[in-house]
C-alpha cells in the first residue's frame, strides 16, 4: 500500500507491542520499520525499466526476512540517534513495524513475495485497495492518541478496526465474485480464470475480469455496504496473439526475456494495448473498472532491437476524460 498507510500500521503495531510507556517512541520506530521494506524501489536500472518490477515487493517483503529487516531498521535508529537508543531497545518495535508491511501488501492485489525463498508465488488476496483513506485515517488517529495519552488502548482499537475492515473487504470481494459468476452464467460463459479487485480508494466498486474462449472480459461491479450489487458491463479484448504481434516488430532475445518477465508479473493476463499498438499491457489493471485498456505495459518498439522494452504507465492518460464516469459507478448512478 501507500507509504503513509504502511507507516501508520507499523506504528500502531509497535505501540500494541510496547512493553513500557514509551508509546511515542514506539510509534516512530514502528513507522520506520513499516516503510523500510519499500526501499527495494531503489533496485532499478536506467537501461532496464522492468528491473524494479522484479524486485519491488520481493525479498524485503517476505516473512523470512523480517528479523533481518528489523535489525537493519534498528541499526539505522542506533546510528542516527548517536547511541541514545540502544540497539536492544530499538529492535523489537522496529521489527514489529517491519513485520506489518509484507502482510498488508499481500492483502492488496499487486502481488507480494510473502513466502520467499520457499515459494516464488506472488500473494495477492485482493481484500483492500492499494490506497484506502478510511483504513489509513483510523490508524493515524489511533497512533496519535496512543502517543498523546501514553496508553496502548487507542492503538489496540485502531488495530482491531483494521482487522474488521479487512474482514469486510474479504466479504465485499466475495459478493463481487458471486455477482461476476452470475453475470458470466447469464452470458453463457464458463469462466476459465478470473478475479475481482477493489478499485482505488474504497471497497465498494470492483474491477471484475475473466477469461473465456480466447478473450478477456472486464466489468465493474458495485457492492454497496447496504445495497444489492450493481453491474456496469464492459467490453472484451482478445488475448495477446504473440505470433501476429511479432510479425510487426523486431523480436530479439532481450525482448523475449522482457515479455516473459512481464508475463510472470501480470499473471499471464497479456493483451495488445488498444491505444498503443507496440505496447503489451497488463489486463488486470485499468483506470476505469470496466475498461479494456490497461493502466500499464511494456513498449517493445525501441531503436535497437537488443534494447530492453520500456515500461510505460498510462494511468493518468486513461483517467483524464473519464473521471465523471468513475464517480457515477462509485455512487451507484
């Protein structure tokens, strides 16, 4: 999730595990531990724009790396505080904060190497959006109150809310999936594989997509907390035909390697971007929940065939003229 939420959750978790009355200090240490795993974004290359996709949410987010990550955070605190905080005092809250990060990211739909090195599966439970203001605000309030009142209870209440909110997200996801299955049955389709994912900022409007007979279908499904599901039907697009695609562009070992890396990242949901012919897109994500044009992809049209494909994010371009449509869906209009 976003750094603010990661920091807030790490701080709250550290405060819940505080053994004394230093809740303000625990918040700072937990916050550092909570955001440190995302330092993996520094693993990147100017010549290979896919490198950061490979290593973001990788080993730094795994359960096995938590003790090491907590130690790194504690060492940073020890060094920056000029030994005012002992390594032993810093380690526990930093580790608690660090432990919260990978688990929270796994609750989103992006994909996290939670079980690395024992498994290279990308855990993506899809029960909360990548950004959710309600979830974040409650955590921040709990952390601030715990620090000011020198009491654990506000942090515990915030964490309890976070767990209940996740449970609500899982229930909402189930409702959206049930509506998707009913829609596919109505169309006479048998879902070969598919998923539902909350769109940005809430757990009411979902992007529902599935594969059937060589095509991907995308729909928006609104599952209001106190209302019946509403389906906003979208369109469909053909799966990527690689043979036809490479007849138009120069294939190379480098490009082939990049496509395979992007295929793994996108869980195989590859399409030819309808707006950018030289771009292979990740169908799982779109600016509008029922749109068929992906948010991002790799552009293989480079000057030198041996150059790496270029990763492109076209999210802002996709959303600029369709914000009102998104709001209509979100509000159930």
